[in-house]
């Protein structure tokens, strides 16, 4: 308790949504607790009598996003105040009659929030559960071997083309990967050892999902270490070839599932049956995306027309979630994207999903639109909400998810997903795609398994992205700041192709400093800015750096924070809203999960990967967040849930296809009404946000380019343009931005356009 200057303050006024109540503020090592006794008006009596039960507002310190102290001006007779903005979008203001007490409270909050220095000092390590939680053990919800068996992969079972490798059993091969890796049966651990050297942080392509109907896979990895020299790895190429050859569709052996409508969700079909017979137009983004992939993947447009056999044509995909310009810029620092000349058995698509800095800035703009929620009851400004771009980013995630789900579920194809390091955008797309493909993950326990597998086990950096240890940059005293930006980073304010390069290359100067063990130059740009040989497995240098980092005092680097997991939950909410009968859990389940991400009451989300959690003995020292939900299961069940799966009945299909044009604000999360945030003209506003600038509503596509060994189309992808005939060329013309190069450079490499090359040279200087 040495940090506690003051533990209790009486006569504090709480202001929230324009309403005031007076009570007592308690400060404990892990919580702010505001207690007040509500008054009830007795009928036919002007007097008030205290209610029987006092009410309490509990705020955990890690959930505080910003804290601002406003001292009372001298002789103003106004109260001093502390305004809190929390990560669960709770906005409160505490007013104090004594300025000294206000400063003591502010200093106390700051000490308990920013000066812990270690994850082990967070609330999860001292939390004592209630009795109902003691009867469950959420740590047992995910058993990796059991999940592989459910997918049909077992050491003792029938060989479906996959085996479980123990090359990473001690986490020495890839510290940020799971201990057990599912890889093709024909690939040896020796091949894996060499293939891992070609991928950033040794995060080589491994299995995360196997479709039970067609045996097609979703695999994930990080970006390859291509560089400007055009490095290649025969072992990496062999590994991917084996992955994409693990199944061969036989249309005579299976009945194709019925295709759900892509243009309308189940909810909209229930509301308007008259549109069921509407003809999907060629302007539909999903049709354009499928046609674009099909045209480029087949390699030629001059094929005779004929009946297509369902599942007979595979369009195996490498999905690079980044904008094309970002992927190209990474080549300048030894990284990049696959040279498709070396992977002729697949096509590659770029999704154009922005990096962590853009997403952080987008959420900051949403918060700016809501920032007066503590002192005023006014509705947020919808124009400001629209300009934040948040819904556009959520729509892009859903669009990319739809591409992957259609390729696996309808085209019987394999998909490899990666971004930069393979733990942000990759986790989002991988988990959302499985949510659409597999009804099991739409149950409460299945969703928990999905989070454990694709987020926790595969190494999403929860500590870095969520900022559990807070930052002094998020605390300020009004009229005492000097040149600060009040915690907002200008990083995400830049948009467009040129600024995308700036974001990608911002930390390039640290690339050549090989003695630099700071995480700033490694993680800050959402890319892997390290030399080709720094990511090798069993590297002594990496091990010593890791050991040094483990013993040093930890702080939150603001530029590394980003609402990545929040976006995943928001996209899940969109699916739940569009398909209200297909999920066992309800909206409140998602909302409380986001709250407990930041509350640090449970140990589930602490640390950055499986290795760190094992070394910290979280199972023994903390409780699992799933204890909270499993012990209160009935509170989080969806009463509309229909577990029946029948691919021959509309609305009960196995596969869900997200409608990215129907994205809406998750108003419950922001503590607002549907009318306040969405309103009656939500669809029109969404289309205006995605418009072409001339007042014409256009449904967007996240697809920015497609590339194979023969062709390449799309913004920033040098290569061949498709001819004017065909839908693909229509989409390609709509993806203008950086221009399309003509032909290839030396060694078969596709050379960047002159304007892009000039921009890269300027940035590197």
C-alpha cells in the first residue's frame, strides 16, 4: 500500500451522461469503487428517502484509457474534476470540492495504473473467485489434441494428409508458435527446420483448420523473407505444395452444400421475402471477387465455355492481408511477399487491410465523437462517426472473411493466410473464416476453443496490443501539458498509398542496427524489420535478448497498442446480428469478453504467446476468463439459437457468408441506443461512406490485387492487365491507385512502377 496517498474521499460527485450523484470514492490497489445511495421519490410527497441498497461502480485500473485532472482555477469556486475514459467505453467524471484531494486521487490512480512494471502485479494474480466460479475450470476448455481429433487429425487415426509435429515442443524452434504443429504427413521435421528460416520469426505455414466435408485447409504463417534480392526457399515451396495437395475434390463422392445468399443476411431475408427472387448483378462485390480469382487462377481467358463441375476446379490461395504497397515496401527491408513465379500451384490475393496504426487512429476518432459522454446526454455526431472509418475497416474484415470462406467451403480450395508477423490481421481472418465455416465454433464452448487456438496459442500479442500496463502518456493535467498530443498518436492520421509506405518504413532506420534489442524497431511498424538471418531458430542472440527482456521492467509502448481483438469481436457481432439464429451465445457474451480482456481480472489474455504463459504458470496462479462465462452460462445464451444444420434448407446451412454492406455500429458496446448510433438511414450512410465521391453508392471490395506466376492485376501489383472483356477487368479498373506495371524485371521479379520506386527511395533516404 506504499503507493496509496488517499484511500477514501467523501462527498464526491459522479457525472455520467449529464446526470450527477453524490457518494464516496474508495481507492484500492486494483479498483476504483464509487458508492452512492440512490434516492427514491415517495408518491404524493415532495421529500426523498434513501433507498435500501447502496449502489457501486467498480473500475479496474487497466481498463482506464485516459485520465485527465482539471484543477479548479483560483477563486473560481468551481470543483476540481477527474475525467476517465475507459476501454469498455465507460465515460465518467468525478468532481471534488478539495483540489488537494483531487490531485491525491489522480496521483494514486496513476501510480496503480502505470507504475506496476510487471504483469505479475496485475489483479489476476490476487483475484479470489466467487464460489460459483470455483466449481469450473476454464483452463481445460481447450485441449489441442482433442481439437485436432475433432478435425480428424490423430497419430493413431486415419491419415488425412496431416501429422502432428513436435519440433516446437520446447518452444525453441519458434517461440511465438504453439508447442504442437499440424503439418503435411509427407513433410519431415528437417524440412520444417529449413522452411522456418524463410519466414519472419520462424512462423512457417502450419494448419489451423481442416474442413470436415471436403478436407480443405486453412493454414497460417508470417511473411516470407524475400527482400530485394528475391530470396527463395525450396523447402518453403515444397511445404506449401504439400499443403495444397492434401486433398483432391471428387464431386461424385459428396453432395455440394447449398450456397447461402451473399447479398443478404438471414436477418434481412426474414424481414423482406420479396427480394428472394432478385437477380444478383455483376456489380456485386462477391461475384466480382470470385470471378477475378477464377480468371487469374485459371491463367487464361480463352477457355471454352462449358458446364462447371462443383468442386472440380480448385483455386488454392495465398492471402496476403496487407495492402499491396505495404507488402512491396517490406521487400526493401528484407521481407515482402511471395514471388508467385516460385509458387505456380496457387494464386495470391492482397486484401488491403490497414495496419495497427490506422486501426488505432480510427478507434481514437470514434472516441472523439463520444468523448463528452460523461458530462452531456447528447447523442454522438454521426458525421464524426462516419469519418472515423471504423465501419469501413469492419466491412473490409468481413469481405476478406467471405473470400476465404467461399474458397474453402464452396470452391473446395486450400487457403494460406498471412500478413506481416502473422498474429494480427492473420488471426482476425483465420478465426472469422472458421466461424463462418464450422457451426461448432458458433457454440459457446466452440467459440472459446477458437479464441484459445487462433488467438492465444498462435501468439497474438495481447500485452502489447491491449496495453495492460498502461502509459503515462494517457495521463495529463490540464493547463500543465507542454506540447503533448494528449495520448493520441498521429501515426494513423495518414492515409493513402504514399502514407502507407511511410507507415511501413517508419522504423527502417533501426533495420541496420543489429545490436538493437529494443522492441521499438521490431514491432512498431506492424512488420518484421529485421535482417534475413535474425529470425533463425535456436538463435543464441535471440535467446539472450529474450532473457534480458524478461527481466527488465515492462511498460506499454503506445504505438504498439491497437484494437485488433476488439475488431474481431465487432465483426463477430456483425455475423450474430446478420444470422441471429446461428449462434448459441448472445451479444452480451461478446461485450463482457471485451470487458474482461482489459479488466485483467483473469489470466487468460496476459502475456503474448503460449510459451510466456507456460513459463509464468498461469494455470496455477490465475483463473481462466472462461470460468466467468461457464459459471453464468444461462446469462449468455441466445434464446433464438437453432442448432439444426441442413444444407438443403435455406437459413440452416453450414456455411455463413457475411454481408459486408450491412455493417452497423455495435451500439450496446458504446453504451448508446440503436437510434443514436445507427438511426433509420444507416444503410444509406454506409453506402455514402463507401461512395466514389460523385454521390454514387458503391459496395466496396477489400480485394486490391490478384497475382499468379502468369498474371498480376490490381493496384500496386506490377504485371499483366486482363483484357477489356470479362468482369475481372471491370474490378481491376476500379482498383486504380498506384498503377500497374508491364512485364517483369531481372530474375523474373516483377519490378515496381517508377512512381512507387521513387517514393520508396525517398523514404529510405
